[in-house]
């Protein structure tokens, strides 16, 4: 029974049905944000949501029964299990905050769609590199904030008067959000050589450190994609090897049957 369920669950069409249900549920949850629509069709949308919730719970129970304890050996299964449990909370309480948790069901696309899994795996692989590069960025941001507070804090207290203000201003500068009109030009009107500080900060953070962060993530994603392809190649080779063994056995059986027929024919022809 369990083997049949596993074959059913691992069939491609089963994943397609789950993906379709998640997308359809995402649409209905989005429709619930329309107040006028909720006033006219709120009961129907709520009933549809209960139907989707029942579907996801049934899917979870089906997989638990099919895999047993093995279900929790894979991280993606634990992720799905957690999401389903969290989205059950709105049915326990009536708080609007809990009802908002239902949108978390859409996150299951990250585990169901293979392409999304490759991206998330790559991001997970890059965490150590991201922490290191992020640490460098924090150090540079802190040092620059202290310098900016000393340089420009007296005349521009709203931008650099305190360390938190300076940190926020330089973070805005790092994102290049209106940095010329709101930060650089007003400061340069009082401190003509302030452009040197701003340009150096942007070159080091925006064009170097942030691009380095992107490079770490992209490199890890490429490694994850290569690992997935290698697993696929191994499975294909194993399948081909299995087919070759089966073919050899079939040929051996046919040869044995031919020999057996020959022996029987010789015995029948013997006087």
C-alpha cells in the first residue's frame, strides 16, 4: 500500500496538481483583500479557503502515511509541514493577524517547484560567504558613520548628528536613493570637498561590497545547479545500467529457451 502511495506522490502530475492548488489559493487569498468583494462573496471565498486547507492537510497526511518517519529526514518536507501547521492557526483563533498567516501557503511553491529549490539551495550554500561579506560591510558602514558624524554632524544634525542618524543616512547613500539631492549637494554647499567622502563610500560599498555579495550568491547557485545535474546524471546512469542488466537477463533466458527447444526437438526426433 505504501509503495503505491509513494509512486502516486512522486508522479509528475501529482506535483502539478499541488502547484495548481497553491496558485489558485494564492488568487483567492488575494481576492479577500478586496473589501467590496468580501461583502458580496465573503462566504464563498471562505468556503473555498477551507477547501484548499483540507486539500493541503490531506496531502500532508498522505505523505506522512506513505513515507512514515522518513518524511522528516528531508528539510523541504519539514518546511512544508511547518507551513501547513502555521496556516492551521487561523482556524483555531479568529484574530485577523492569524488569518493573515494563510498567505504563507504560497511559500510552499519554494519547495514544490524544482527551479525554486535550486535557487534556495544556492542561497543556503552561500550563507557562510554572505555572513563574511556582510560582516565586512557592517564594519565599513560603522567606520564611515563615525567619520561622517565627526565631519558633518555639527552643521547637519538631522543627517549625521548622532551615530544612528549617520548609519541611516549612509545606508540611504549606499542604496543611491536620492543621494545627490537629499544628502550630497546640501552637505557640499557647506563642505565643498565632501564629495570625496561620498564618492569613496559609494565605490567601496555599492559598487564593490554589494556586487561581491551578489557574486557569492550567484556562484553558490551555479554550484547547486551543477550538483543537481550531477545527481540527475547519476540516476540516469543507474537506470541505464539497470536496463542493461535486464536486457542481458532477457537475452540469457531467450538463449536458454532456444537451447531447451533444441534439446526437446532432438529427443523427439530420436528413434
